[in-house]
């Protein structure tokens, strides 16, 4: 069997790039350690360019262990776009912590882990990618070694992620035990026979839901998210909320919509209930938050609930909606968190009340935050509206109650999003000095805002690409 | 270039839009540069339009089947919306006319707006206004057209309220916007109904489907839909009873009035009805409604104009009246005559508004025509060009208005509508009279010593001269002996009607009598109006107060709307807010706070919750999944 290495050229290049950064960090003398942010950004842009060559170069490696279809490639592009924006948005923040190559290197490795997840065709690869990403994130979360909150978040993440991994592995091994294979494609076939459901599989599904539910921070497996989002360096929070979540959804779809598609009717209602509960809890608990990072953490839990809605029907329309929402969601999330991160760098505060009068101090930051949040709330003509439309459209027919929950809770979310806007635009700032936005941060913000607007107004080009990605997902079955 | 222009007609609205963006974001601090960007974009649009029009008017196939191209805007099951271009003789004519008139008005504005605050902003808005109108013109899809339609509405709001330090300007802007919004609601409902019934909003496809509408719906429903759609044009084109905003719209700078009245805003309604004429022709009741509304509005507005004193107000009522003609023409089923009158009207009305602006500048914004007089001596160009406009609107051959108005009159008569014909003919007489009343009072007679008028600079008079020239010759493209217009811009078969000399002579006589009467009353015997007003005091007061329509609306708003609002307000405060909102809000907030208690920050608790979650998931799965439920509750197979 000949191996078409061009299929994994992107992963090879990413790994090489991550290692190169690590080594460079060692050789370059301490005084000269600047410019790693720019270097990383450029490298990631190069990798993004490389990924486009794979769009028409589909296939699978090693008997379906590693799948490179448009679905995987599009997700990889999402991760790379997120990583680029995070790297640009980090520069000031990391400079404040001390310019360190390891930070960027870990960022690249986390991205590599996500890529492996997106392409994973069997459980082992899936788990490898997941752990590669998680371990890189653990290091990044406690990167502010001298900050108690950051370290606490790191420890919590290690322990809870370990817990969830154990549960996930247990679930995967149960499925393996039932089917005798770890390849997702073969699992799919094994379950296509009628009456395939057994008590052991019930247990397996429960474990898989719990393990993956942890990664996407679905209620009731969400408890870690607010603490860790709050404690982590803000650019990492952004990457955690956008990239890690998108990657987890990529494998969630592979495992459930592909691997367990045969027993779909057994888990559909469970997913619908989880989605509903996640939406409700995420939005309700976001209301009383006073710290913007915690508020956004709960909002991102609610967002995970929305995305989960697309999995309920496991239909092409649902898959398409999930991919579409994951794509637009990274821009809103990273846009919002980049504002928070830069605001923290300048003022040292994450409290919502300190955002008073931001519209006067930095009109750009205030505008981006409002656009990002309104997009998350699903207000037209922003991207979030289109995304939610695609998602809920799939469940209107058979799960109307879920669509209603989504609708009502979107209204609730407008409340806490607009509270922040109100503070920024109505209140007078205590300190009126304008906040200067450095070039890379400004670019990140403008890209996030423009894309959020553009996708909302003219969704068709992205919808077409997403459609192609969703089609390829079903082609391999 | 012709080929390029036809396939890139979307550039025509895009260029002014880009000008808008460039001015707002880049060139605002540099006034002249902003003006040049704006004028340049519009002029470039004119060049493209001219080439495209040349291309359209030389390919006969486009009369029956328009050139269409589009991109998908968004799609979902059962609903595909495209944005695209529909190029046929009608839209090509409109592109040409709008870009031409808008360019001239913008050039004129450079002189008129000199030294005003917000000079650049003014040009930005003007560009956006033009862009919206041009998009409306080339739209191939009703939703696309609606977006442009609302864009036009927005720009009119911004520009009418341009002098936003004046309360009257702010009020007028609000009035225009709200009145049009009321009408647009009807249009929106009509569009929804069209989408639901026919499954498309593409104009061409609608045309094909409505031709066999019995397959989709019955005639009664389609009539209702047509009436709903017609509500939009009633508002936008200032038809009775939603005409009230148009006279107030003169609160904006005069070039804005010219643009609104001649080329952009108000003709949008006529154009929409023209685009959808296939629907109105299918249901005779709706068609009748269009005709009657048009004829009534024409007469109604002309009668108000008889007694008004402010120069721009008279022109505003004359616009309403002329729009009535255009609607009447559509109502009797003639796209040709309607668009022809739209074309000629654009030139002579833009001309008269710009000339009025020139007068107002010279007299420091003194607007009462009774306080003017003899202006032609000091302002020969303005006076002469205004008189050309007056001759055109009065229907004196060979000026442009004669040919188009004559066509409407003879079609109304030959279409078997004697009453409507009588109304239209009477309007023609009144039009000649009130317009020349204005001209005689303002430009002839004794000079007033307190006025020190001066002719405007060439940047203002040259556009006037060009427009005067067009008002003179613009109608020659559609004379009964040279029916170029009717051959190209039409709906259905082309009929070459023999010239109807009776109507022609009648309309000339009516015009001449009107002018003559005005001459007698306002040059020979200046106190005649005074005496007539005293003799017919109630009628005069009624007309002078515009039939008290505004007051009736005001009363309606104050008693019914405000009263209902007050009742609802109390309901809102005590029932909705008190019980529902605050109640639900409190529940929501309290739930949020209660759930927050679980977030202890202690790792052990988190792990516990995690496993409780696993348990909960297992239970849910056991209850909801058909197979697991069978396993758990129904025993093992």
C-alpha cells in the first residue's frame, strides 16, 4: 500500500513549524527574543495557504485511519484562521508576560492537535489528537506562572481533563469491544444492522457523550469552563472557546453522525435535551456575571448548546449548520476576547463596570465588542443570525420545543449582551485617556468585525463552501 | 465599451455607493475633493449608462426579453433570493435619465451649497441617494428592489432633515419617513404574498407566472395582493391620501428637492407599478384603482397649488399632480405614456426646482412669490429657463411636456374613461394657470425695492441651460409622427396610433387659456386674486389650507392614536411590565443566581457534578431512546 504523503503535508509542516519555534526559542539569546508573534502569524498564514491545495486532494490514509476530506480541510482552515487571529491578538499580551517562543510553539502544537482531530478516522488517532491539543492547552492555560488564578486554572484543567479523558476512553473501548474495530467507518457499518443496540452500547454512548460533552462544555459537563476561561491568559481563553470547541465538534460529528449513525434514533432525543439544557443554563447564569470573561464563558457554553442543535437530526443540513456556525463563531468569539484581552493589557481589569465609556476611549474596540456580541445573540444582519437560522431550521419540524428554547434564550441573551453595550456607550468613563490599539490587534478586530458583518449580509459564498464540506462528510460512508 | 456597459450595468449604482463610502471614510475633511468624488462617480455612471442605453436601444430582442444576470444572495429550502440586473429599454432609459439629472443636480449643488456646514456630508448623502435609486432601477428582483426602495427612503430622511438645527426640517424628515413606512408596510405584505403564492420574487418569473395566475390563486386574492403592492407607490409617489409628506420635503436644501421630485424618490413608485404592470393588467379592479387614484391626485394637487404662496410649495404640489398623470397613464394600461411623462417631467421639474433654488439664493431664502417680482431683469438666465419649464409643464408645443401629456390625455379618452379624461384635462388647464401665476408674480411685474437679486454663478446656470434644452427637445423622441419611444418602451404589442388632433388642439387651447388667464390676473389686474378670494372665501380657505388633510391626520393622531397609546401604555406599565416582564425577569435573574451557587470553585464538587451528569445522561438515554428504553423497561431480548 503506497502512502500519499501529500495528504498529510499540512500536518507535517505544522509540526515542523512548531518544533522550529521551540528550537529557535532556545538558540536566540534572551535579549533578542522578540518578533516571535509576527513570525508565528506569518507561518500560520503560510500554512493556511498550504491548506487550500488540499481542497481538491481528498483521500484517506492507512485504511481509513486518517481521513482528509473537505470536511476535515475546512475545519483545519477554521483552526488556522483562529490561530492566526489569536497569535496576532496575543502579541501585546505576551510581550507583557515576557516574549517567549514556547507560548507560540504551544499554540502551534494545539493547532496541530486540532487538525489531527478533524482528520481522525479511528478512535486512537482521535484520542491522540485530542490529548495533543489538551496538553498544549494545559501548558498555555497556566502560562502566567506567577499568577495564582492562572496556575489554579491549569491544575483544575489537568485534573478535570484527565477525568473526562478517562471516561471518553472507557466509552471508546466499549464501542471497540462491541464492534471489534476502532475505525470509525467500520463502526458505522457494524451498527447499520437493525437491533444493534445493546446494554453495553448504552453505557458506551453515555461515556462518549460525557467525554466529548466535557470538551464542548455542554451542561452538565461544563463546570470547568468558567473557572478556566477566567484564569487563563485571555488570548488562550479565546482559542479555547473558539478553536478547541470547533475541533471537539469536528470529532463529535465523526463519532455520532458517522460512527453511531445507525443507532441515531436512540441518542437523538438525548442530544436534543442536552442542547436545550445547555442553552438554558449557559444563558441564565451569564446574566448575574460581573466579570466579562466569566460572562463570555457562560455565553460560550450557551453557544455550544446552539451548535449541538445541529447534531440532533444528524442530517446533511444539520452538519452543514454545525460547520457554518463553527466558522462564523470563531470570528465573533476571537473578536470579543481580543477586545477583552487588550482592555486588560491596558487597564488591568476584566470587570464589566470598568468598560464604562469605552466607546469614547476606543470606538473601534467598543464597536467590535458590540458587533461580536450581537452576532452571538443572533441579531440580523450579523453572521450569528444566519448561523442560528440554519441550525434551528433543522429541528423546527420534529423538535419544535427546542427551537422555542433557542428563540426565548436568544432573547434572554440580548439582555446581558446589551448590558455591556449600555455600559460602554451610555456611562461616562472614570478615566478618559484614549486606548491606543496597536496594529496587529486592530487588524484582528477589523477582520473579525468585517467578516461577521459580511457573512451576515451575504452568506452565500461561505454557505456554498460549507455545503461542499458537509457533502464530503457523507461521501466517505 | 457598449458590450462592457451592458454586462456591467451594476457598476452604475456601485460607483456612487463607493463615492459615498470614500467620502464618509476618507475625503470628508476636503470639501472640494468630496464634491468631485461624488460628481465624478455619478458622471462615470452616466457614461456607462449612456453606453448601455445605446446598446439596449439598438438590439430589438431586448424589448420582449430583457437582459438579466444575477448572483445568489442567499438560499434556503423553498426560498432563493438573487440579486441581479434586469436591463431592458425601460430600465436603460431610467439609468440614463437618473444619472444625467443627478449629475447636473450635483454640479449645481457645488454652487448652491458653497459655504454650508456639512458640505461633504451632503455630497455623501447625495451619492447614496443616487446609488439607491439606481439599484432600484436595475433590480431584477422585488426584494432587491425593496432594499433599494428603503435606501431611497433613508436618504430622503437624511437629506430632508439636512438642516437639522431647524425644527421644521426635523419634523419634515420624520413625516416623510413615517408616511412612507406606513405605505411600505403594505408593499412588504404584498411581496410576502407574492412569494408565498408564486414562490418567487424575480420580476420576470413573476411576469410569466402571473400571466397564468389561475394556476396558483384566484382573481380576488391577486387583486388584494395588487392593492397591497400599490400601497407602497401611493406613499413613495405622493398619491392621495399619503401625499402629505411631499410638500414638507422642501425643507431640505433645494438640490435635494430637485433630486427627490425629478429623478429619484417619487418616481420610484411609478416605476415600481410600471415594472409590475403585468399584475395590474390581470386584475381590472386594481388597474381601475391605479387610474382613479392617479386622476384624482392630479386634480386634487393642482387645485391646492392654485392658492399657495411659497415657490417650492407650489412646485411640490405640481409634482404630486404630475405624478398623478403618470399613475393615470399606468391605470389606463400604458407603460409607454407613463414612462414618457416621467422622462419629460424629470427634465422640466429638475429645471424648475433648480431655478427656484437660484431665486432663493438670490433673495436670501425669501420664498413667498408675492414678495418677488420683476426678477427676470436681474436674473435673465434663471427667469428664462424657468419660463421654459413653465411652457413645458403647461403643455405648449413643442416643449417636452406637451407630447407626453397629450399622449396620456388621448389614451385616457380612447381607453373609454370620459370622466378621468375630464379630470385630466381640467388638471392641464389648472397646471398652466398656477404655474404661470408663479412665473408672472415672481419674474414679471414690478420689482420690489427691498430685493437685491443677482444672477447665480455659471456652475449653477449651466445646468439650468442644459436642463432647459432638454425640456425643449426631450419630448421629440415620442411625437405621434416619430413614435420612437412607443416602439421601445412598452408593455405588450406596439400600436402606432394616428395623431389625435382633437385632443392635441384641446390641450393646447387649455394651456394657452390657463397662461392667458394667469397673465390677466397677475400682470394686468394684480388685485384680481384678492377679489376672487373674498368672493369665494370658503373655497379659497379650503384650498389654501390644503383641504385640511394635515389637520385631519393630526386630529386622528392626537385623539385615536395617542389615546390608544395611552391606554396601552398603562396596560404596559401595570400589566405587561409589572406582572410579566419584571416577574419573568426576576425569575430569570434569580434562577441564574441560584444556578451560580453550584459554581463553587472546588474541584471535588466539579468532579461530583460531572459524574452526576454521567448518571443523568444514562437516565435520559434510558427513557428517551426507543431501543434503550426497551432494554431497560421491556426486559432483555
